[in-house]
C-alpha cells in the first residue's frame, strides 16, 4: 500500500497516536503540522495522498484551511478529524471536499476503517 499521509493537528499527543495507528496500518506519515501555516508550507514539499485535518487550529479554521488545501493539492484525500462532530460541521466539511469525518475521541479501528474506505 504505502500511501502517504500528512497529519494536521495542534495536539502533539493526537499526532503521536495517529502516527502509531497509521504505521500499524501500513501508511507512511510524510509530514505533520501543528498549525494551518505549517500545513500549507509542508504541502509544497510532501504532496501527501491523504491529509488528516483537525478543525480547531491555533492560527486558522480547519474548514477554511480545507478549501486552501484543495486548491494546492486537489488530488489529496482529506479526512477531517475533530471533536466538533455536529451534523452541520460534518456536512460543511463534506461540501468543501472532505472525503470523510472521524469524530474524536477515535479508536484505531475507526481510523483504519475510514482510511480503508478511501481506497474504494
């Protein structure tokens, strides 16, 4: 498989958890970002297949960032991964181009299931 992933989350703890889950599932984490600015900078060098994107970031709204990422990397599949799981937020993220939504707190099984669904 060896699909590449970028994790965008301001929590180092969450990034470490996701990195472990992804490694176990055979994904290659090529980049991590703790902010929107860092994410956009990293996109120019990493070009990941999949981006796990938090909504609440210190310098940007993840939904606004989602639109920017799609303009720069239209082929990347974006999965919003957030504790904000209200239906309007999930719907808006889908309308903006996210392929899936993972509600925090998540299980390794849920992350693997969602990522496997992207392969379809």
